[in-house]
C-alpha cells in the first residue's frame, strides 16, 4: 500500500470511523467480486458511510484527491456495474449501512427510504402500513433500493407498475463534488425545470451517489388468479396478451413467457417441479391477475381462456384453484436461472422489442443461430408483457473458455444486430455495467453517445464516478 | 424589416415554401399573443415546417444565424411559454402542420405521432384502434402532443395514468444545432444509458424541438361510476381519498376537489348548473371510478360512500345513476375557470403538495391571506388525488392594474413560501414559462439551478431555444 493510499484511508477513517472501513483483504473479498463470480477487482479500501452527511464528506475527499468511486448496494447486479477494476486505485462506497426507512406516509401513498434499504424490507414497510410497493425481482432479499434506482430495475411487475423509474418520486443524491442535491419530493406533479431525478435513475453510479428516495406506494392486492397456458406460436401469445389487457385492464400484473426448451430445462434440473399441462407446448405463459378485492377474478380469467381455446389461440390451459398451485407455477418460472447454470454455458441476452415484433424476431434469430452450427440450444423466456426477452443461448458445459468467448462475440453480434434492426434495446433491465459497455458504443448512434458524454462532463468533469462502466 | 431579417425569411422560404411562412402582421396576430391575451410579442416571422426534415433545416439555419426560436403548438399554454418577446428578433416555429398519426400498434399498445397532432385527435386515433389514450385536459381540442410533452401536461387523469412523462415511451427531437435525435422507441424497458427522453419532456422548448413521439396506449374503459360528496374538512377528504384508493385500487381515475366558494361561483356564473347536494358543504369532491368491464362498480362506490357517511367522514353524497348526471357534475368541475374570470381578477397558483400536508397548508394559507385585508376570496379547487391545488385568490373586478400587480407580488410570496415550507411545488402542471420564471429562481436551490444551467449549456450553448422562458 503506497503512501497516498495510507493517507486516504486515514482521512476516510476520520470521516466514517473504524466501523465504516473495510481494509482487510479477506473482508473485502465479497465486495470486490460480483455474486456470479464473473468480474473481479481490487480496491484501495471499502468505505461504508453511516448516513448522507458522511457520504458527502467521503465524496468530497475523493473529489479533492481524484479518487474513483464505485458505489455498491447489495452487489447483486448482472452486468458487473458495481465491481471495481483491478488497478487497486478505486474505492468502493457501500451504501449498506444506510438502511433506515425514514418515513411512511399512507395518506400521500409514499415512503422515504435510505438508499441502502434492502428491497424486501421496503416491501415489508409498505405492507406494515397497509400499502404495497410493487417492485419485485429475484434478488429482492439482498438488492438495495439505491441499486434498483441506479440500474432502473425491472422485474416481474413492470407490466402493471412500471420500472423503478416509474416508482420513484424524489431522490437525494451526493454529487461528484460532494454537494448534496435534495430532490426528496413526494409529489405527483412538479413541473419546475429539468428532470434531474430521471437523469440519475439508470445512470449506474456514473453521475453521483443516490443516498435516499421517495417511493410511490399502491393499494394492496387482496385477490389473485393465476393460470398457465400453452400455445403453438409467439404470435398467438402476443394476441392473447392484447386480449387479456383489453378485457382485464389493470388487473393483469404478469404475463411471463417460457419456450418449450426453457420449461423442459426446469423440469429436468429443478426438484419438485412438474409439467403444468398434459401436452408440451412450443410456448407457455404464466398469467396472473390481481385486484384489491375479488369481484370474480377467477371467473374472468376462466372465461377469457375458454374463449381463447375456442378460438384456437391457446391449446391448453391450467387455472390455479389455490395459492399452492400458483406457487408451483411461479417456482417453474423462477427456476429457469438455476436450471440454465446447471445445464450448460450461457451466452445471455437481455433484450426488449416492440411486442408486435417479437414473433418475427425470434423466428429469424432461431434460423440464423441454427445456421451457425454451434451445438447451441436457445433458452428463450422473459416478460412478454414488457417485450423483454432473456434470449439466452446455451452451449455445452464442456465448452472451453475460448469457445465461450468466441460464441459470445458471434452470437451477441447476430442477436443485437437483429434487435437493432427491429428497433429494440440490447439492454432491457439488467443494466450495461462492464458487460455491455462495448455493445452500447457499437449500437448507440454517435449523436446519442455525444449527448450522454456531454451530460457526464457537465456532472462529473473529473470522471471519478464509476469509471469504466456504462459509457 | 432590416436586411438580415429579409435574408432570413428568404432562406426560410427556400426550406418551407410559401405555405410554411406567416409574414403578414395580421396573420401573425394569433401566434404572437397567448390565448389569455396576457402576453404579447413580436416576431421576425412565423415558420411552419411540414415535417421533421424541414424542421431540422429551419433549426440549422437559426443555429447558423443565432436566431432565437420559440416553438409553439396549439398556443393554449397558461404561462406564456410559447409567446415570443417583443424584440422582433425571435422566430416562432409552429408545429401545427406536422399533424400525422404515423402509426398505431394495438399489439404493442403504442401510437407514434407527429408533435403537432392535436390531443383530441390522438385520443380519437387510439379509440379507433380499440385502445385508450388517457391524457385529458380542458384545451384538448386545440393543444398539441408536442406542447403536452414540452410542458409535461397533467389534467384530470393523472391520478391513475400519470402526467405526460409517464405516457411517452419515445421521442424524436431536433437539437439546437439542427441534428435529429431519433429516440422513437416503443419499448417498456430500455436501460441503455442516460434518460434523454425525460430531459426533453418538461423542458418547455429550451433544449430542442420535439417533432414526434411514441405514446403508451391503454385498455378502453367500458364502465364508469361517478359521485359527488360533501365534507367538513380537507383532512376528511384526504382520508376518503386514501380509503377509496385502498378499496378500489386502479379503478379510481378522478378525485377532484372544490371548496364551497368554488362551487358557489360556478352555480352563480355558469348556466345550467345546479347544486349536487341539498346542503352546501365546506369541501366537495367529484369521484370517478372506471373499469374495463362492469363487475359492480356502482355498488362498490355506493358501499364505500355509505360506510364513509356512517363513519361521519362524509356529510352527504350523490351517486350518479346515468351518464347525463355524471356529465352535469363534470360541467360544474370544468366550469370553474370560466366562472372565475367572470367574477373577479385572479391571482393564480398552480401548486402541488404532499396530500398529507394539504389540510394544514390550506388552513394556514387562509388565515394568512385573511390577515392581508385585501377584499380577497380564495377559490380553492384542484386535483386532490395528485396533491395539485389551483389555489387562486380573487380580488374585485374593479381592481386596477397596479392593485392586481401589488396583490400578486404579496400573495405569490405568501403562498409560495408556505408551499416551499411544506415541501411542495410552486408549478405543478401549467409550466413555468414567463409567468413563474422569477419565482423559480427565487425558490429553487442554487445547486439545482446550477445543474439545470449546466444541462442547458451542454445542449444549447448558443442559448437560442426559447430564451427568457423557464430558466
């Protein structure tokens, strides 16, 4: 450790105390790599401020000393956005000690929280006040609200409630020079100038450190109806989605798609799962309706699916009659990630498309991938209601590192070219981070890259906020 | 007309042709003043490009010649944001010839439109495709989608559907140097860098010219239930709102508030209106539920209000049994603007507050205004469900210009100080424009002003886009 680093640590200690520093290498281990064990780095130190004031002092010091900051929440990201580089010059600023629910206001339907609050705790706090915070995703037991904001997290309730962007009303942010922007507004309407809030949301730690947020709350759902359907084509599923929205309106909260291969993989690799339908279908969907009270939700879904079967839009359907059955269906949906890892090496794509373009996209992509002769299997699943596919390609577990790298380059180009042609997005909900930074540069228009760089320059002229990520 | 102006007009003519220019003073008259006849200006010329390419050429020319541009849609704004200054040096860029519905995609639930499309036409196009575009406001027969975006318009459906910001997925913008940013994405998820879209939305023409947009569509409502309630206090109304949301969830689409004075004013000045309740109440609310189909909407509202009366939260209620009755209630709500103008001179406030702070705010503001001894009457109404009050103060019609100016300064300071103390907004939905520019500077933190100016500088370094507005 050189003298500058020693001095930096001493100064940080004077701000956050011993409790706020992680200096031993073995204690830093869980911070400097991501949970997928895909990215690794080194840091000068991990600093864990106790509150916004300490965060501001830490950032001020880093600003003065030109020390790069990697802000980290629950460290559950998929794209390496919170992993430092391997220079040892960066500092991880962990928000995990800032974990207070600052206020819950059931009359205003808002909640003010520290950025380090774990998503599940935020959900609990809303529930305790008779309200509902709808963001929900696999990592909710570990990920933080700050991380959800920095990556504009999606998940399984976007169809009805939107991404994290739509769920936040106000932010508190420590700017790259250490000043605090208090934008903690709990207002549904506020037209007083440029939308700074939405600039920080989704900026992946590159414009400042989010330290607090005002979140929207909703009415608690007290009734649910869940079904599984099998179809021959994605065009049929898209048509069923449109019908379901038209008929059920806001009751539709999930419309999750799984290809036959995705389902087969789960049934093979995840214990206690069984096929929901007697005959396998090329495409499956898990459909869920919810409402504040039950005015015949089950009957509505039954009638809708009955009609769809009559119209030969759906081959078969299973309607859950209790929560246990619904949980079993969700277990299948949520088992895909785990099953994939066990079955092969993965080249992942997190793409979004206009829903009307999905069927054609998949058909073309499948044909082109088949032509690559890669021993590849396509594991296609995702949030059809949001147009978001996790269009993953699995190659044999025995593939070498080089083979994976080679296939990744080839398939990313193929898939992302086609996505771009269909006016889709190459990064729907997992963020850009390190994983898709080069892809972003490749596909964004030079004009849009220029505008983004001008914003970066305007906010962080010393480029100390999460360098090497996103841009 | 000086030589430079003549040359500019000649160059503009070569871009847009004669059909795209308004040069005669009498024809310019409706462009250079606002519809309230409150702001007046002069221009070198009004230019009306036919499409995005022409708009880009016009802006490129203005960029080269440092000609300031005031972009104008339907010219229905409340804050003078689209009225030029009186130098005669500015150019109005009217979007009204760009009025094509470019595409409607019912499967993706989106619609792509030119910026000059009139809001009502956009609503019609959605309806014709079996879908619903929810933005709704008084000027919908004249205002344009571009203006709605530039001001992040609100209106009567924000409670359920959000402001214009929440209703737009993608934008096409001509930047201040004339380059075209194509951000016309119809995606629900797209995390590929900074949120440029939301920077342009609400920027009041100061960062570029919005020429097109992708809008979200929703399911058509096929059932409605409407009621009028009278209460003793705003705290009771806020409690009723919270109960209604919890019980009815997304069915609640409007919760509009009117004070006794607002209602009395309408009954006095608007023909064919009558009091909905036998006994006048201190506060009234118009409540509307909507659903894609009728599963007992009326019964739900009846039960809710019956319980509220039992709990002495509501004094009296009138539940509409048909559309004619509902239309009569909406006529009262929408008659306030007209009634106010007939009854007195107005000092308007367009404020937002956390809903939980509204009752206390109004009580304190009323007390403080009474102490001013101004012969003032408070006309308090608005979108309670959004925390948005049009907290207007009426002084006698006979007041002189100087008296109005004097009262405006005094009351703005009083009301906006109190709004700021309660963490509200001094500009909820009508925009800043010229009207509240000085107020914005007075109340925004210097840090936030600095960040906004840095953004302005990054996008429009020559400061040609709508100078003198917003910032």
